[in-house]
């Protein structure tokens, strides 16, 4: 799995945490919400560099400090690869691009317009979080000049000093999601399509991964198909935005499909039992928490329920909101969800 260490250095009065893997791949902690929740990967090859994701606007100083710590100038960065435009992945893209004179931002065609003009993205996020929490989490969202944005096609190749990255469009988590297959490392940068895998849940070197069904475009069938297509690439490793290097992907794919189906079945089961949407959310919080606790127990995790809830509470809440949004779009269940909106 390569050298797994933590590089702590000071640059411009910023502390930067970097994990170095094989093949010139580095994970930089974006310092979003808590340590080791949100990673930005930096790939270095033949003196050239590419960022995969950007974290939030507040992450940019860490990214620049890491670049400097690894001996590279800002003009050595050729690409900013973005899996999708959720703000924990892409919120810092505009600010980062302002200080990388040679870089181009690589985005799914559905996501690119929202980075060129982020007003709708910002407004939607403020509606969810409120202006104060939005500002605290994400800072200022800066647009990217259209001439510096590249919209992708499936199978398209991007070269980093002769090292090819192949595009795979992967709906399921979001319609504007894509992953990057690194042919040199035989590795894939998965964003959120292959789930979340926090290092706190590693047991005897085995990772645990679970699906992320975040609003608003979750679709279980699409997500499972995307997982299968990633696995068909036969990657040796995956680099998760949440968090870092993971191997043993066939085992994790089986678990991800099982949990995705379990989440969807729980949502469909509960929607027929509720009188209000608030009640549906409460019941699903309980059901999804139970599913994850059973899976973690089978994985060998000995954490207390309190600690599991501390680490997964935010994700479980977002997963439930995504499941409810999916039910509201489904022709079979949307009437039940609409009925549940009544007080």
C-alpha cells in the first residue's frame, strides 16, 4: 500500500497533513468538518501535477502548502480533476484555479455550467444550510472562466506528462458524477460513487465502505451499475475523497451493492407506514443506522454505538434525505411522500 505517513510542515503559517502513497499519489486533508473526512488527491508525475477534487474554498491554503511541501510550483499543475460539483468536492475550485496559471478544470458536462456560474449551486446550498452555516463551511464560491473548463466525454483521456487518466461517467450518487481511471497506477479516483470509507473503521487492514445516497439525484440502480463498471476496470486500488487509498475492491463492491439495496428497500418499506414526512425521516434514521451497525459488527468493528454515531451521524442524515428525495421522484412512492408532507 506504499508508505503511509503523515507529513506535518508549516508553510505560510498553515499546517498541512499529507499521506503519501505509491505512484506519486498523495492525499491532502481538506480540513472539512473533522480530520480525515475529506481528501484532495495530488498526483505528481515527471515534474507535473494534477489535483483530484479541491475541497472547499477554505481548503485552498492547505492544497498550496502541500504543493510547496512536495517541491512543486503552482505553474506545474496541469489539471484540476473534479468528480462532481458537490461543494465538499468542488467548492474551492474557483479560488484554486485563480492561483494555478496553467491548469484547466475537468468537469462532467452536467456539472461544468455550475462551476462557470455557481449562483444556482450557491443558492441551493444556502437553502439547505442557511447563510451562516454555508459561509462557515464553504466560504466564497468563485466562478471559473469558461475557457479554463473542459467538459468530458466517456472514455476521454487526459495526459499528465504521458500518464493517461480515463473518464468514466458514473451516475447514481449524482447525474453529474464521473471518476478518473489512472492507467499508470491502475487505480481509480472514485469521488462518492464507490461509497465512503473512513480509516477509523479499518479492522486488521481491511477497509469498510458504505454507500452515500445524498440528495438530490440518488438512484440505486444507476449507482449499482456504476459500481459494476468501476470494478470492470480491474483497479488495483481506489482513492476515495472520503478517505484515501482503499484496496480489496471486489469485496467492497459486494457490500456496497448489498447496502444500497438494503437502504432502498428500507425506504420503500417505511414510506407506506408514515403519516408525516418528519415521521418518515425519523424512522429512516433509525433503519439506516441499524443497517450500518449490523454491517460494522460483521466487519469486526468494536466501536461503541456512541462513537459510531459521532462518525456517521452527518452521513446518515444526508443519506436519509437523499432516500426521501428518491422516493419523492419515484412514480410508485411519490404520492405517499407527498401525502406525508401534510402536518
